């Protein structure tokens, strides 16, 4: 009887977060409320077999938590804690591992926790290629550990139901130049085209735009120096590069902003 009371209280605690997590709450108060989440082991012990429904409910609260902090203070102190609870309740929730790892690395700036989460997922889902691929992806794009990335891309490519994506990137990291902006852009575009979740696509799109902007600025600064070498002064505007036939067209700023020249260097108005 006591266990039934505990499970009812547990459901109430988690469901109550739906009310508590709203945009009117301050981030500090929200963190204080979420600190009442017990450990994943404790939740599982009290759940009496209701693992999947609890995991689904926690996932919904996690998305709310993520959205709240992304729109306010961009601090995610409890992100790993909540994901750890969720994946303890449901160790086969692959999306929680893969998207959670990207969020931990990109938003929480904590790739070490991301690695721990993915290792946990691999331990419970040893033949799931997506977990190995994301582990390699994080090492490639964020940590710049290319040998580790290649090893995990290669493992992912050999597993059942793997798409061609990990095979392409296992070959790429072995035979092509790695670590440059163009190769990183290609990987983010590949991820964007092959992922189905909107949050994963959103993260990929952010990096695609930022890398495209950096590549455009590299190109424009090279052309500014070319202009300077020919005409012995810096072009006052981007349009001068076009007028003097240094470039064929002005690159479109990926964030919807404009490129401009200041003190002989190209910038994006998005950077202001």
C-alpha cells in the first residue's frame, strides 16, 4: 500500500512541474524547484514498473526546462541530472541520449557530461549505430579529436540498420583533410538532412549558418586584400568589390543580415 502511495506522489511531483515551469518563473526559482527531482535509481524503485510513462512525462518536462532556460539565462545546471533520471527509467530511449548529448554539448557547454550520457546509452544499446555516430560527431565537431571520431564513425557504419552517413564520415575522416570549416559544414548539413527531430535540426541549422558566415568572411577578407594589392587602398564597402570585378556577386548573409567593411575588414551585422 505504501508503494502505491509513493508512486502516486511521484507522478504528482513530476506532473506538478507542468504548472511550475512557465515563462513567468525566474530561472533561479525554477532550478530550486527542479532540485527536488530524486535520482533515477530512486524514481525507478518507486515506479512499480511504470517506467515508460514516467520517462515520457519527464521528457516533456525536460523540453519545457530546456525552452525556459534557452529563452532566459541560457544556464542548464540540471540538464544532465534530468536526462540521467530519464534514461535510468527507460534505458532504450535513444532520442534522449542523442538529442540530450547535443544539447549538453551545444547549450550546456558540457561535452564531458555528453560523453558520459552517450556511454551510458551505448552500454544499454550496444548495437544502436546512432549512439556511436553522435559520439563520433561530438568528438569531430566540438572536441576536434579526429581519431576518436573516425573510430566511432567506423563502428557505427558496421552496425545493423546503419545508414550510409556513418560510412561516409568514417571514410572522410580517414582520407580527407579534417578539422577545417568546409568539412565541418558538410557534416552539419549531412546531420541536418538526415535527422527527423526538429530540435536536432535547429541545432544543426545554427551551426550551418555560423559556419557559412565564417566562410563568407574568410572569402571577403581575402578579396579585400586582393583589392588593396591592386588599388592601394581598402574598399569602403562590399559593393566596391563587385564594382571593381573582384567578386562576381555579394554573398548572402545566412542569418538574414548584411556584410560590411570596417577598417579594411569584413564583418556581419549579425555579430553586433
